C-alpha cells in the first residue's frame, strides 16, 4: 500500500560508506591516548578559549554569515584579496562544496589512492565517477599517471600534499610540471591540511602556486596545527570565480561564531601555536628515527603522523597498540597511520612497535 512506500533516495548513494572517524581513546583504560585522527594533542590556549567563551554569550544569535573578521584576518595573513577566500565547515566541508560547484553525474574526479578517505565518499555523493591512481612503490603521488588519467570528463583533481595517510609530500618541480600539464578548465585542489608541519623547502606552499593559476584551489584547515578540530573551520584560497562559487554554495551560517572567533584568536596567537607545531615536528623526527632503529621502513613524513605499511599484519598491530593504551588508525590489509601526539603516547606506541617486531622475528 501507499503507506508502506519509502522515500526514493538517489541511487548514487547506494554502497557509499559512512565516513568512519578515528577510534576514540578508551574511557575505562588505565592509560589511554588517541593517535587515530591526526589531532593536535595540546589543549586550547587560554586566549583562544576565552574568545570562545566570550562568543558563547550570544549563541542565541546566528553567526556572521560572511565570516568578515576571519576573512579579513586570513587575507592579511596570507597576502591574498578577501575575494579569493571562502570559509567552510571544516576543510572537508569546503572540499564537498568544491565538488558541488564542479562535478556531477557523468563527470570524473581524479585522486591518488591511498589518500584521504573522504575523497571517494564525497565524490560519489556528488554523483561523479572517482578515478583513482595508485601511489608509487615509494608511497608518492604518481603525477604523470594522474595527468595521463585526465579526460574530457575530468572536472576536479585532488592532490593531498602532504598526503594522508602516508605523510609523503611532493617536490615543487614535480607539482609545477603536473600543473602545467593539466588543462586550465580542470580544477586542481591542493589539499594542504598539514601544511604547517612541512619543514622541507623543496615542498612548495600551494598559496604561492595558486597566484598565477586560476584553476588551482588551496585547501587549509584550523583543525590540525591550530588545534580547532572540534570547532569545524576550514578555508579555500582560489581565484574569484571559484571562491565566489564556494561562497554561494556554503551552508548558510555553517561556521559558528565560536569557530570564527577561535580562528581569529588563533591567528593572533599564531606564534605560540607554531611553537607547539615545532615541538610536534621534533617528536615526529624522534618517532621516525626510533622506528627506523627498530628496523621499520618509514616513509619520510611531512605531516603530524607516520605511516607503517603492514599489509596483512595491520589489524594485529592496531590491536597491540590498543592493548597498550593508544588507539591508531588501521587500514585493513594496507597499513597503520599513527598520529604524533603527547610524548607519553608516542613512547607507548614506540614500545609497542618494538615489541611487535621482536615477536615477529
Ligand atoms: N584533508 C585532509 C588531507 C585531512 O586529513 C583532513 C582531516 N583528517 C581534512 C582534509 C579535513 O579536516 P577538517 O574538515 O577538520 O578541516
């Protein structure tokens, strides 16, 4: 009968998995650290926290929809016109809008695999067809193969730099050569969620590259280096037509006033935040060296995590970490991504990795 009918949903949604967040730390364990979501382990700076509690006093009101104060602060910080900026509900929200403004059924979207798990999900939600290009043996983007994969139907290409979950970054010349090969009517999204953790000057800042390339869009986030993951604010830098299309498709009021004020306060306290990033980069070096000393092969990470290609041993390794008190991010059959966190958390992970190797030998 009519009452037994269910609403007709878009067929494109069939089989699309729901995004899986990293496992939280166990609430009941004796020691428990979360190294599964590439979060910033430091608690909010007092000044940033104050900006949020200040804004909370008026959350009966809608936020500033244009994010004007934040946009002005970003424009100044990055030396770009405010018309070249768009903010959104996390950079993943902006990425979803980028698909909305470029691609639909019949169109193709290219990205490397493995890369950020949201790409296949948001691409398929858009109705477009994902075209994946495997990473090289050395866990690098195969940019030649990605450029070769471009067809008349290609509308958008995601380039995750540094790449999640491998941490590997692309040298400037390689990226420039790739951009020179991509047709001007294809949008190239440089996802730089981890840019602030890059210490190798061969890795070019996408904001430098976008300036004379109207088909390049740079994605950044306040979630990682700036420690605002829970507040959901990301932004794009792109030339006027793309940025304007993003502002048009933004969920109205999608960035809360709390998030806006925290982001502005974070830019104001950037020196203190970048000192913390420096400490995490130091920990990344320590973790990498120690793993190598244990005999692991670790791709050089330019982000706040390391990648261990464990193949069939992935789930066993993740379970061992969890037992020891740290949650990590397993990709079954492929490998484990481990965020660089508090020193104690990194120590537990390193001890577990050493024990795991010993048991294997
Ligand atoms: N891009 C990459 C490469 C990421 O790893 C992440 C977070 N895991 C994001 C984008 C999204 O971050 P957010 O939505 O918190 O800005």
